[in-house]
């Protein structure tokens, strides 16, 4: 797929949906660590009020998430630190301090405006980089479904914001494409890379996928292999060095020394406790806080279809076992995780699974989908359904709506909380005039939908 003006509009649409403009505790923890690294230190004591995701060791604070995650924020940290020396820029950055939502249980935050700018620049660059990687390496027939998947499902929360689970999501996207494309080397290696630098719980899967690549004994792109390997060594090497310097062992992790909710990480490995599986599964499925049945049932449906296809149809053994292991692993860690508050409607440890089961299932059902694609109204209907799906996630869930709300109550709330609420949520500000904003927001939503339909229509014609 080439970077035509129509495809660039899709990328722009994704960019405009950047989530978490003002950041999240995980990002702020990593930004604090990147600022410390910039100044030649490891301790982040001065930023103890900027995030509750911090580790505490020997009377000092450090990042409470994977150390190498802070490397992603380092380029923006260097740039913002330098330009903030200019009086006018420094004043502009300070004007953003009021957008920072401080935690009353923590000390007053330091330089919150700087954190917001660093976070925004990082997620903007990361989002666009993801799209570039997808355009460059994914088969063209998979690119459009993946972008729609990222735009109109709960994955929007991970793919347009920045958590360690975001990297896992990208890794599983490439793995899903590899599974339905006879495991090409580049897709496998990209999957290994992102799974390795994502959430710790995806590390075992990265090892499994890496072994699959080794068994194939087909090493064609030596330059590509070297580049990916070098980057991987940098990230994992930094983790080992940091953990050894701060916590005394390269195998230790900041999660074991969390300043807040430390109880989670004293129960099992990285907060995973197998005895929690059945009550945890019930909570992940049915709880009004983040139950998958309510917030993202597509994960359940697609997982069941994917497993059924794997068991009932003929597949290469590598494809069959690799897909089964990964699907089962994500459901296991989700149910076994003892923390009941993930901060995202729908469990954030299951959300990364969505692109894999989606791509795999769509590939196996392609004959059926091909017949549907022949209908001229397919994309209009699909986008309308996807838009309603988007509203469910970002209007009911974002305002902490009651799942048991009646249909009329839901419709009333939907119009009372218009699409522009999304942007207000990013800015973490109140709506100035709900009625005016509601009308304006729905005009924007309808125009965006019509524009996207035209873009996709042009895309389909160009592909044909």
C-alpha cells in the first residue's frame, strides 16, 4: 500500500484521536525516569508527586514500570528540556500545568506542564511510527482491517495512548499477520521485538515465537535481523543494567518494589496468582467495572471462533500450536491477575489479544467475507456499526455509565455527551456549554463518518 493522499487521511484520522493527551501514571513514571536519565541520575525523588506508579528502594524513588519503557520518552525529554530554556517556550509549557490532574494522596507535582508536553510528543510520534510500520510491513489486504480495528474498538485506548501493553498489541498485530501469511521472517521478527519490549507477561510468548523462527532455519534478511537484534539487546540490556544497579539483581523488576499497591506484586509472579483464575475470570467477564461481556464482547466471540477453527480445521502444526498457546496465555494472565482495577473498561491484559484473533478469524472466514465485500453497501454498514461501537466505549464507559441503563437512557446520554467529549476528556476539562457542544460535536461526527466512507470507497476502487 502506497502513501496516497487518501491513505494519509486515514493516518491523520488516527492521529487526531490521540488518547491520553495529558498522560497516565504509567507514562508519567517513565517520563520522570527519562528526566532523571537526562540529568545523569537514576533516582526520581523530586517527581514523587507526579505519579503513583513508582518503585521505592533504599529511601529513593524510581520508575515503577519496565525501565526500558522510559527510553521511548527520552528523545522528547531531551528536546523539551532544551527548548524550555527559552523564556517564551517555558511560559507556554508552564501554562499547561493546570491540565495536570494531581493525586491528592501524593506531594505536589513538579513541572507538570513539561510532563504533559513530553507525553504528547511521545505518543504522537509513537502513533505515527506504528502506522508507518504497519503500512510498510503488513500485507496490503490486512492494513485497512487493522486500522479500522484500532480506530473503532477498545484498542483505540492502547494504540493511540501509550502503555507497555501498547507494544504488546503491536507485537500481536504482526504475529497475527505472520500466522495467516505462512510465517514470513520479517513479520515474525517484528512480533518478537515488540512482544519482548512490551509488558513482562508477554516475554514468555516472545520466547516461543523466537523458537518458531529458529526452527524454520530460513535467515534471509541479515541486515534486518541485525537491526532488530541490536535494538532488542539495547532494550533488554538496559532493563538488566537498571535492575541490577537499583534493585540488586538483573532479574528483579520495579514491580516488586512498588510504592503503591505493592500488595499486588507480592501475590504470585508479577501479580499473577493461578488460584485467582476462576473468581478472576468471573470478574473479567461480568463485572460492571470492566466486564468483557459489556465493554468488549468481540474478544470473547473472536477467541471462541479462533479456537474452534484451530481445533476443527487443518493447519500447519506451528500455526496451530502458536495461536493456541497465545490465546490461552492471555486469557490465563487476565483471569489470574489479582488487581481488579485496570483503569480501562475491558481488561488491559486481554485487549492486546484482539488484533491476533481478529486477523486470524477474518483470514479463515475470508470466503464468506469476500461475498460480503461484493455488496456495495458493505463499507457504509460496517462503518456505521463501527461508529456505534465507538460511541459505546467512549461515551458510556468514559463517563462511567451504568451498564444496566435502559435503551432510552443510553440514547439520552449519548446525545447529552457528544463526540467532542472525547477531546474534552483528553484535555481533562469540563464542557463549556453541553447543548452547544453537543450540536457541534454531532456535526463533526457525521462529517467525519461521511469523509471516512469516501476515503474507504476510494481505497477499495484503487485496490480493485
